[in-house]
């Protein structure tokens, strides 16, 4: 027996002892105690009825206690898990809040200052390819269904553009087409004639942006500039004689491209 715990014989019964107190009768033996203090066993005896009742009652109580401990442990684990899960939800909520903050920040970033110094809501706004935003100023696009001439225009990858097709001799703009950054658009059924193009590059289309002393409504808000490709090398002639027709491929780029671009101002563009 160690520190009052172990087994000991009381009378003819072997008990499990806890803190010196007999708790559980294990078995009964027939024995004699020798003069040296040792035990001489002759055989095993039946426990008394009360001892059996006590023994199985203790075992039952121990089993109930053990099951209770296990269940409480599982509940505690579940509770801890739920707490952690709740904590994760809290983190998730925090993340959502951060994400919301980021979105708010993004939303704030998507507002840019216009010329009045106030925030504009048109950051990232654009028109569809082929939209003609300046028909009200230049007039509706001029087509000739009997002419198959076409012009394929590819834009700079970083800037949207409004491309104007201008009659070289009359100076009249017969088409104005919106083309998204990095995309291409084909002007079809272009009438026979000699032409050059003007470009309005930029980002963030604002339908209320005003140019040319307020006579033009709609345009890019940021990183915009005007140019034209009207040198002798960039002027081109389209001709459909009923047997053959002309096709032109133009690659526009702020840097590079297959046409020389000369900077102009808004008044030259909208003339």
C-alpha cells in the first residue's frame, strides 16, 4: 500500500483501500498468519452477500461517475469548440468588417475629384464599343450601304478612346465611335473619300463632363488627351468601285502604333 492507497486484508477479506479507508471488497480467503507475519493461504472463499452488494454498488457508482466525467468532458469540448467556432465567426465578422472597410475604401477610391474639386462617382465608368457619344455635336454617322469599305481600329491597352473619322478635304467628322481599351472596332460601309482620324484618349467616362466652354457634354475625367493622325503618311483613301473596295487596319497606341499622333487641344478635336 502506497500513501494509504492499495490493497489490504481485513479479517479474511482483501479490500482496495483509498487513503487508508477500505472501499472495495475484492475477495475472501482462507488463510493463517505465521509467526513471521506472513500469510499462508489455503483457498478462496465467497464474498458475503452484503459484501457483494457493496462491491457491485461501488463498481456501479464508479461506472456512473466515469460516464459522467466523459460526458462532461465531451460537452466541455463541444462548448470549447462552439466558443472557438463563435470566435471564428467573430473573426469572420471582423474580416467581413475589414472587407467592408476595404470595400468602403475602394468605394472611396473610386470617387475622383472633378474640375470643381468635388468627388465624382464615375471612376471606372465606360461606354459600350461602337457608341457614338458626340452625334449631337458632329451629327449622326454617315454610311453608304453600297460601299463595302471598312476600317478596323485597335486601341491602346490602357486607355479607352473616342475615334473620329474626318473627311480630309471638308474637315467634316462623319463618324465618332467609342472603343474600349485593348479592344478593336470596325467602321463599316464607309463612303468613298480621303480621311484622317482624331482621337480622344482617357479613362473614367463622365456623361456630364463639359468641354469647349460647356458646348460639349460627356467625356473622360482622368488621364485624357487629344490627338490626331493627319500627316501625309497617315491620310488614307477609301474607294469602292463596285469590283474592289478598301480596307484599313489602324493600331492606335499612346506609345507606338502604326500611325503618327500629334497632340491637339479640345477645340481642335471638337471643330
